[in-house]
């Protein structure tokens, strides 16, 4: 116990990493626990179609965020000027301008999106939801400074408090209105709460409007490939809902979103750890720098992949039972969807850390190439899989797309000395066994999806 306490103490990189990983897991786990609790309450207050409609709203707003991401967070984390006030204020100013522009785009898209999905309420709800984009543009860069220096304790507490406030507001509004407007306004309350809490309680200087030419050039040079990567990243993260939103009825889309929410938890937790922790680690301990660096990174990678695999295994093996315990019978098909989505995430879990090594080395172009290929494959194969085999085909195709893109990820990892062949081979064997076991256990509910 004393040895463990010493490992967490001090200001050495290992100690900061251990503390940061713990806080990220607490923060993400706590956020998902809050989200699950609200989900369980709201599914009883509202109706599946409400979650289908909110899914479409989220697809548009998240899509705008990702299609316009200029890499401010990674830029601050990896830049030598990441603590320079002029650099930070320039980043914040760009972020504010982006938020205002995005809200304007939601106004322009509201009516066309309502027509595309044949849902008139989108024309009303999208501009309201888009206000959250303005609010998030004013988030202080002290958030990114905490990420840069692996100091997550206070930030995690503030994030959880903001989410709790938003969920409470959402539940109260649902009780009052019994309408999807409760879900839309809840996201605004969360954004406002986070802005107020982080502005008041995170240490550091307040941001001011500033556009320093040198800082703008550096961020544009680094961020241009991030912009393209996240644009294609949207297709990977939200593309399934964007495509299925036009192929499924709102009720089935809402049920699918429940299954996706549960199945994506492990992969998104792993991605959150990778996003917030690994760039500083790879920056200070590059894998091709020395043999001790490679050994430490291998241990870290094995631990991360093992954790994500264990959680995905729970989702894949206990999916239908889990849904039957948590939700009422209207949402039963989400159990089989949960199994297939969890299995589809296994290839992503194996290569979870490799693109972070590239970003830490400033290779945002290489990350873009991989992200673009993966996104195009996922969307094309999801649509083709649905047309050929229905929803089952679409879900299986998402996992196959990640497998096909895997060689490009290996090439990126090898370029920066980060590829670990033994790690990938071991977990590939584990993944095959898990797929076989999950399909054997749950073949009946999965097959039932084909006749819906």
C-alpha cells in the first residue's frame, strides 16, 4: 500500500500520469453514471421517438463541432508555447469566433435538415440546441492547460457538477413538458453550468480577445489536418446515426441509440484516456526515444487495452440481460444491438493509442489520412450492409470497416515507433474468441433483429 501511495505522490511524470488516469476514469465513469441514471428516468417519462428525434439533433450539433474542429486542445497540449498567454488568448479568440459561426450555421441548416429527415420539429429544436455551441466557445483555455499538465482533479469535479446540474434540469423539464424540448434545453443548462464553474474555480488568468499573428499561423498549420481529421471523425462517431436516421423510423432509431450508448461506454472511456493523457506522455517519452520508453509504453498500452476489452466483454456477453434489467420491454431490441455494437468496437480498442503518438510528434497529416479512410469505409460499408442485410448487416459492417483500415493505422504507428505487434496479435485472438462466444450466447435475439 505504501509503495502504491509513493507511485501516486510527487510531480514526476509517472505520478502525474497515474493521478490523471485515475481522475479521467472517475470523471468519465461518473459522467456516464449520471447519464445512465438520467437515461433510466427519462425513458420512463418520455417515449422512444423522443430519443430518436434528439439523436438527430445531436448528429447535427456534434457534426458541426467536429467539422469545424481546428485542434485547439491538441495544439495547446503539444506546442512549446502551450503556456504562453498570447498563444492561449489567440486560441480562445478563435474558439469564440468558431462558436458564434457554428450557431449561425445551425440557423441555416434547421429547415433543410427538417426536410431531409421529414421531421418538422428539427426546424425548431436545432437553433435552440445550437446556442450551446456559442456557450462552449467561451470555455476558458484553463481547461486545456489542465490537460497539458495532467492536472485533472478539480476539472473533473467541475465537469461532474455541470453535468449533474444539466441532468437535474432535464428531468424537471421532462416532468413539466413530457416533450423532447426537455432534452434540448438540458444540454444548454449543462453548457452554461460548465462555463460558469470553470471560469470561477479553475486557476489561471482569464482569457482576453487576442489574435497574435505567430500564434494564429502555428495553430492554423497544426490545426488544418486536425480540422480534416475530425471532419471525417464525425462520420466515424456520428455517421451511423446520420445514415440510420434516414433509414429507420424514429422509434427504432431511439432504441438503437440506447444500445449504442451502453456499448460505446468502454470505447469512449478508452478514447477519453487516450485523448487527454497520451499526447503529453508521448511528447515527453517518445516510443522511439529509448528502450525504457518502449517498455513503459507497452505496459501502459496492455493495461489500457485489457481494461477496454474487459468492459466490452461485459457488454457483449450480458447485453440482452442488461437491457432487460435497466429498461422497460419497449427497449428490448436494444439488447441484441448492444451485443453487435460492442463486438464492432473490438478492432478500435486494439489500436486505441497509436494515433496519439502521431499527434504528439506533430504528424496531424498522418492522423487525417487514417481518419479519412476509416470514416469512408465505415459509412460506405454501413450503408451497403444495411441495404444487403438490414440493421444486422449495418452493425457488422462497422466492425469490418475498422479491420480493413487497420493496416493504415499500423503504418502510422510504425512511422513513430509506436506499433506493438505482440500486443495486437494477442488481443486479436482474444477478440475472435469473444465474438464467437457472444454470437453463440445471443444468436436468437440477434436473429430477431432481421425480422423487425
